[in-house]
C-alpha cells in the first residue's frame, strides 16, 4: 500500500501549500499522537530547525498533540539526530522534527522518530495516515476531555545534553588541540552546538554561517553549497573544514587544499579505520547513488559492500538486515549504529577526525586510497506530480537504453524521482567525464521534454 502523505523523510513541501499548513500540522499531530503515544509516558518531544515557519508549525503540532491527550516537551532549534537521541533519554514516546533539512527556507517538513530513536517504519506511517485521512476528509478529529488535554513544557538544557553526548563519541585519549577547523553550520539547527563541540574537544574553531534569521538557512552555505567553506579554509589556512546542512544530519568536509570530501569518501575513511583497528563489524551499506569508486576501493580492502535504495531509512533497514554498523550516502548522511540510531553529521565528523588523528595524518591523505569515478547528477524540476509517468515514457526509456549501450561496462545510469522535492534525478557514472556529462544531458533533455 502506497503512502499518501509521507515521503522518504517524513512530510515535506512548500510552506502555506498543502500539506505544509497549520491545519494539516495540527491534524498530523493529533493522528501521530494517537498512534505513537496513546500509552507509555504519553509525551512527545518536538525540535525544529531555524526556519521562520517553524514557529507556526510547532504551535499547530502542539495543539494537535494536546487534543489527543499527549504532553509535549519543546527543545527549540535542535539538530534532527539530537531529537532522536533526546527522545530516548527523556523516555518520550516519540520525537518530532520540524525541518526540511537541506531545502530552502520557504520549504518545511515534519518527521518522526520512535521511542528508540529510529525513523518510523512503513506500518506506523500507514496507521498515522489512516487516522489523518479521517481527520482531513471526514472531520473526524476527536478531542479528549478537558481534564485529559496534554500539557507543554520546555527543556532548557537540551543543547548542553546533546553536546556532551557528541563529545562522548570521541576517543578519551585523543584531543583536537592543535587543529584549526572551519565549521559551517548552514545558519541551521546546529549553529549553537557544532562549534562548541569542536572547541570543547580542543580545536581552534572558525565558525561561519552561524547567524540564522529564519530566512538564510542553507542559503549558499552548508553541506549543499561548499564554496564559502572552501574559501574560508584557504583564507584561514585551516587544517580542514566541516559543513553541516540545515538540520545537521548531513556532513561534508573540505581538506586543507580546499578539496571536497563527500559522503562516499567519508564511508571509505570510516571503513578503512575500522579495518585497521579491527573494529569494523562486517561491511558497508551504500545506496544506488554511491560512487562506483567507493565499491572498488572497499573491494581492494576486502570489505563487503551492498547498495540500498536512496534514503537513510533504507540504509538503516539494510544495516539491520546485514548486522553491519556503517552506512550512508554520498550526500553526507552517514550512519554508525554503534553511536547513533540515525544519520548524525556531528557524530560522523568526530569519527572522521578520530580516524585522521589515529592515522597521524591529514584528511587529504587518509582519503587518497579511493578514486572517485566521474559522476554527473542533473535534477530536472517538475511542474506537476507526474514523475512516474515521465520515467515510464517511451522517449525517456529509450534515452536510458541508448546511454547504457554507449557506456557498456564502463558506467551505469540511474533515474529516480526525489522523495523530498518535485524532481527527477538523472545520474550517470563512467570512467570518462565527457561521455558521462553528454549522456546525463541527453537523458535530462528527454525527461524535460517528456
């Protein structure tokens, strides 16, 4: 059964347009509270990023949860993985994050975590959607008796708690003293957390894009736009740069030469370190989008590698199926289930820094064993919700067939619809950059015309 409202990462869209409206958020809060928190502590923890629309959606969610008889604990601006962690430590029945992650400020979203800090499974989302559909289409949202309405409280020390959790991931016998690090918080949820984590571990920190105003989240900054970080690393002659996205579940690096180190390369660094110190449990899970260079490099290290569907929830599912611990995406969603139940940009960055220090080397050197194959990704924006129809069209299928014939055994093509934006993503990868670019453009043209 397909989901009507939930995408690959909760509910997301343009603010003010269905479903990202106050009315929808209130009914979603009621439905989710009824399904996830009707027993247990009957409390749900809510965090958000720094978008101006977060205030509106947070209040609407509060109203819906209260109507269902669920108490609410507010933590304010907080990274997505922090909410997952805090929901477990406060013994909440669920955690809610109001964020559109790497999207611009005009978008927002709502995603949920279970009481164990994991994203909801399909069955839970379908159960919520069934109640939500009744509330939206049949005006069937029922309010509990006045005496049973939920209350709201604010947790004032949430940031400090999460900072201490992050620091606990880093080896006790290591320090960041002597390292100069540029930190780009994307004017997002980690602006008051990430710089302090690295400082308290001893690093000299140059903090950029740490002044959110509700409108500048992810705006030419953070993990999806690395130009300002690359410039800052070179200007300050830093050892490296760390970029998070708006809700800090993604991380990207820049080495001392200004070169980008992406999620695939981060996975290689973590796997290599685990192999070296005999802590690697099994293999590594990537996605259909993972660079072929990662697969080749891991094979040379005799480390198993499997691909999951795109989306960190599917990476987690594959990790649980294999019993492995490390996985992630090239976009910077990195998971190590030894430390966190979901993608955590700060935790992943500390594990990379630990690997660099233990190798007594530089970031550029520890990633040198992996050679990325040329990969071109073109996002084709849609004007209506017809991605499946376009992908299935004869013209697009023929363009893919033609590209695969030309690439032969030297490359691959991946065509998929985004689960978070109205986009069709065209990815082509091969040993030849010119051929890769040409075939990606040919397929993207066919998609646009269709």
